C-alpha cells in the first residue's frame, strides 16, 4: 500500500489581502477571467497560522489535513521576523511613451520610496527610454541628499516641456537632438510668451537638462539595458546592509533581463519590479521575479498599487532570505515527488521571503511506502547573505475530527488551505466556485464561534 501526500507550504504576507506578496510574486488570481494558480489563491486569501517555533529570521507553523483524494496537506506557515537593515537602492523609472498615461503613478511611487528612506540609506535615480540616463548618482539620504533627490524627480516632470521645445525647433528647421545649441539659439529668438516660458522652465534644470534631452530624443524602450545600468551601480548586499534595484515600469520588453537579475542575486543584490499600467507585462514580471531575492508587484489599479507600495515598502526592500527550500529529510519513509506553486525558477520553493505574515504559496507532493506512516520530517533551508540556515521539525498527520468536502482535520486553518487549493482548481476548470466559497465562509463562522466559546 502506498500513501500519497500533498505538502502545502504556506508563506505569509501582510495582515490584510492585497498588500503584496511575501515571496517573489503573488501568482495569478482573477476569478472573473477564470485565471488562478495556487500561489495566487493563497496570496489573495490570507491564512493565519500560529507559529510553533522561531529561529532567525523566520517563525514557522505546521498544520495538517487529509484531503478528499487521500493525500495529506501540510500547511506550513512562514513568518518573516527580521528587522529591515539600511539599504543601497537604485530607483529606475520608465519614461517611455507606453507609460505616458501613468506618469502620475510612476512619480507617486518614487515619492513614496523617498518618504521611506532614512539618513542611513543611499539612493541612485535614473530614467530610461531607449537608453538609461542618470538623474542622481548614489547619494546618502541626509537632508542635502534628499533635497537633490526631490530635485531630480521634479526635473523628470519637465520632460514634456523639453519634448515640446524639440518639436518647436524641428518646425523651425533645427534638430534639437543633433544640434541642441543651434536649436536653443533659434528658439531664443522667439517672442512667443509660451515658448519663452518653456525655455525658462528647461533652463532651470541646469545640469539635468542634458540627460532629459537624451531621454526626449530616445526612440523606443529598453528595459534590459535599464536593468543592467541600475544593477551596475549597486554594491554587494550583506547581512548588515541591503542592496536593491527598484524598477517602476510597464515592463514592456522586460524579458531578456533575467540573466542580469540572476547574476546580481549571487552577490545578494535583489530586484523589485513595480508595474504601473493596466497593460503591464505580467509575464515578464513573474519571470524576473522568480530570480533569488526578487519581487514583483502588479500595480494595474493605481490606488491599490500605491497603497500596497506605501504599506509594504519597508518590509519588502530587504529580503528576509534570498531563497527558501522546504524538503523532506531521508530515513523516515517519506520522499518528495514534486513542488506545486513554487516561485523560484527551478520549482523547488520560494525565490525570496520578506518580513510579513498571513498567506501562502507552495505545495509539495510526497509519497511513502509505509503501511502506517509516522511523523513528516521537514527541513527548511533559508539562503541569506550571512549564510544558509536550516530549520528542522516534525509534523504529525491529523486526527480527522472536522470534515468539509471530504477533507478531514483537527485544524480549521489546514482545512481552509485545502479548500483554497480546491477553489483555484474550480476557478480554472469552471467548477463549483460558489459552493467552495460558501464552505469557506461556513468554516470561518465555525472557527469564530469556537473562539468565542473558549
């Protein structure tokens, strides 16, 4: 007789849904479009599992449930508890035509990042179209550095004025890209008050005018080049100081930057991707976010995006780990067959974890040849700049005191995770979504009533 077991590894995110993933991305969850995966459904429905043990930088919880198909689900809660450390950040802003309708969201995201930086942090600021340009070299965020950063952001807002002047010069027969001095001389002869006002605005940019002209004259967009440029400006990450690239973009053409992001992660330089338009390339975001230490926040809804960015910025800028792999140790009759819902590129576990709580992202399928299998021996390896750490513990199969849709357990939370996995499958396959949602609500009501009786 063989026992088939599904081991669900539940990572943790913020206290409420929608505040961003604990691991590299929040998966896919769009019931109306019948799009769902295990990562997405568990991230969208936070599950609170009380920890059974803590070791820096994680607290871990385990709950089990027999599933209707005879497999066993182990819900494994992973709560990041490490305090954020000072950081060296490189903020890369998309200035291409494809984000023209979302520049307010882009600029607000940059301003939120600035608001969260302390005097112990450093910031480099760049923008890109066909090529990246530096607006602020790596600068300590003391009072003077912060003022320079704000000035660079305000300068980027003047890009439309620079483009308008280049267009006016072209109408007069001068090429502001090939001969900026000649174009400036020609425009200076104008008596049009609006033109003179534009000239005054761009002249106030001083040394920032040249990079803005380069942006305005750029054709197309090159996300991989911008990523390479941003990563090249960052030092190695250490246990006492984080190092992170932040790209605010629609990620159009972003596929192709994976090798650079992976290589930087070997030096513990992480990458954060914030999508800012409804047409953000989610596929590129998830591919890049599967690198160690990487993170993708899909920000198609500006209000939700900026709320998540603000609420989670401090926790998400420095990973609790650059990789997390749950395994079953040998010698106990158990063996692993597959991992479902993993966010790392090789499908073994999580590509990154962050300080957070309350959601989930993985499922491991196990098997044993034992007639009466014993405890499940779990080992979680956490990859950090300070070195790898291993957390070992055992989890018992449950006593089936509660039953919902054929799942049996003595843990309401484990049953909830089992139902959420059913929900993802039902959304994809057109199953009984409404019935599962009712069962989830009933389970929550039973849990609340039980808490009140205690």
